[in-house]
């Protein structure tokens, strides 16, 4: 990862056609010397896609297989060996991963390109003294076994961090259910954002290519609405790339916690500091893009009100998960993914103890039936905005 490289390539691409994506990426990589500037012969190259859960490509919750296919072919043309991998939400095991690979189209990509699918489930703990929040980082062995990581995030919204970008996508390096421990230990959004930055610095992808051909707006990262954005973003620097992502969907960069905290650490950018290459960004901006609010209500109220009053007001104003018993099939994914373990089955559906809920929204993120939505009280939206 080259933190000094402020160049971000913006590529217009309006359909998921492998040859088109491949040609667009070849054009886009020219300022850096092409794919061979990153991939060396014989290298094991991890294509770190966003494989959040077993969703079909058209649902726009995961990196589209056509993008992964195109990148795998480029890696092989540079005499590297492509390996497709991620750690989805939930248990990190063969049963879950096989279902995810098949449903997201990665299994078909592996067959078509000769790329490997990762089946390594071990993890290792590494010392990381330069981290701000994380002095030790535990990642899947497959992450550290790679000679190069190409980060392939999906452009989509996120209930906790507003957007899933190049930096946030690297949270997938943390194995399965261990992610819940990170949420539990870093309940303040700014602390969690700093931890995501630490993970990104530790994983250090050599190249980030964002799939924004069809992104997701609304209740992301899994229950939102697909939206045509017709865009691929390319950069060796995911921090710079995320700023361009924010501009594309018309969100102020400081409203995205990872961008805000990166800037405080001297890692972030303002748009004026980024060298924009390729297609004009103005041509690609959607007319409207629905993004979620970020919950800063508790933090702000604690500063201004006595603690008992702040707690009462927070209960009225904060977003909360709402469970639909008519859609819920009681699969238990939300219960298993809940960091503080405050969700329980009812006779019909499930419910959560909201007094103990930490508002990480992992339940909503990982519900396979979209039976959970995030309710944001009107007064909270008025007072705290987007």
C-alpha cells in the first residue's frame, strides 16, 4: 500500500461484462505501469473480495463475480497466481464458505479462470505496535500467506460506518466470529473506525479496485437497494480512494468515520489533495443516493446533559434494530452474530434487549432474510442529521 500515492483512477463501466471490465482496468492501470507494476511472476495474489454473506450477485451485497473474474485474468497474465478469499460474517468454516462461494458466483469464477478458492481457516495473532487502537491484530492465515493483496471492495452503504469502502473492506481479514469481539471492545464509532484503519495498515493491500458498477444505497451493507453507478475506482491507496467514493455519492468525507479518523492521523485526504485520473467524476454522480445516518447521539448528549437525563434522551433518539416476525425464519444468524449476546428467540421471531444493545447492527448486516431494519427516530434525524 502506497500511502504517498494520491492518484485515483475513475473508470466509467456500465455493465458486468468480463472483457469490458478487463479492458477498462487495463486502461486504468496504465499510469502505474499496468498490472505488472503490482504483480510479479510467481506471486500468490489474494483477491480480497467483499463476500459478506451468501447473496446473489444481483443483490449488490458482494463484489460482483465479473469484476473478480477480470482481475483474476489480469493477475494470471502477469504470471501471478490468483486466490479468491474473504472471511464472511458468522463462523469461519468450510460449510459456510462453500455456500458463500457458490451463491456469490466465486465458485464459477474459480472454474473459469483457474483461480484458487481459499480453504485455509486458521488464524494468527501478530504484534502491531504502530497501531493506535490495536497493538495486536489477529487475521486469517490466508491473509499473511499472500505475497500481494488486491483489495476488491463493493461500493455500498453501511448502518454503522455509513459506507463500506476500501478501508472498511479489510475488516474481512478478521476471522469470522472474532469480528464480534472487536465490535464489543470498541463500541464508540470513532474507536471502531480507528481499529479499521489499524487493520488496513496491517493488511496493507498493494492495490484497491472498487466495484461501483452497481452499488447499494439505503439499508446496507446487505439489505439496501441496488443502484446503478457505472463506476470502477482504482488506486494503490485505499484512503484516497474512499474520499473519491464519498464525492461520487455526494457524502461529505468527514461524515464517514474512517475518513474522518484517518485525516486526524495524517493518513486521510480532502478531495482537493487527490489527483483524479480518468473519467470526469461529475459525469458519474447519481441524481440521488440514499445513505444512512450515523449514531452520534449518545456521544453528543453525554457532553451536554446530566448522565441520567442523557441516558433517557439517548433511548428516545438513537437508532435501533426492529425485527419483523412475519419475515423472520428463526435461523439464529442474528443471535450468533450479536457481540453482547442480547438477542433471543420468541415464540415467533426474535427480539433484543435494547438497553444492552451496542448499536453495531451486526444483526441487520447478517440477516439472510432482511427481517431486520434499522429504525431511526424522526427527532434523532432532525437533531443529528446525516
